[in-house]
């Protein structure tokens, strides 16, 4: 039975990664403005929907019952695989395929950060310092991408706990009599 859990999680994790890559590619083709627009934030729904589908598929595979721990394993594995694939794609895109896009993205992100800081009444020297720090170096380096992946995995684990709690269904200890 363990093999089926792994296969479901891996299969749906690969689907999640591919869907996230396609979504990122669409944002990339739309330009820097799309990459930082509210539309980009809807991309977080892709892995959530696919992880729920993975959990439900596993539940169906096991006859309509799925323990919490098994549901958590399938859903979280799906999230991790999808996140790693998506992160690798972003890293390759922004560091090897289109470095000028990465630089334009850093500029646009800095502009958005300045707007937010001004809305919250931050002093100008703090805004200037944050801008300078944001434009230094590569915010999409391998190390920073892996750190982001680790934080995403923590977030996805919390989401996985919620999903697993919702889709779990404990098998009855005694058979239910048919009427």
C-alpha cells in the first residue's frame, strides 16, 4: 500500500510542478508587470488545488478511507515536489536564460516595496536604505532560492495539516452492517 501512496504523491507533485512552471512561463511572457501583479499571487492556488486532488485520489484508492498521517504524507510530498520543480525553473530562467529580465524584476519589485513603505509612513532614509539593499547582489541566487524553498515548505506543511485534517476519514474498527 505504501507504493501507491508514493506514486500518487509523486505523480501529482510532478503535475503541480509542471502547472506552476506553465503559470510562471505565462507570467514571464506577460512581462515584468505581470510577474509582480496581483494575478501572480493567484498562482498559489495551483499547488493547493492539485494537492487536494492528490489527497482525494489517495483516499479513493484506499477505498474511501485515509488516515490523517497518510493524507499528510501524500499532500505534503505533492507540495514539496511541485515547489522544488517550480523553484528550479525560476532559478534557471532568471539566472541563465534571461538575466536582464531578472534585473528588470528586481527594479520593479523595489518600486513596489517603496510604494508600500511610503503607505506605511516609513522615513525616507529607511526607504533609501531598503532600496539600496534590495538592488545589491542577486536576489534570485541559488542560496536565496533554496532558502525561499525551505520557507515555502514550512508554509506548505501548515497547509498540508489543514488539508489532511479535512480529507481524512478513519476506517471503522468494526465492519458496518449492511441493511
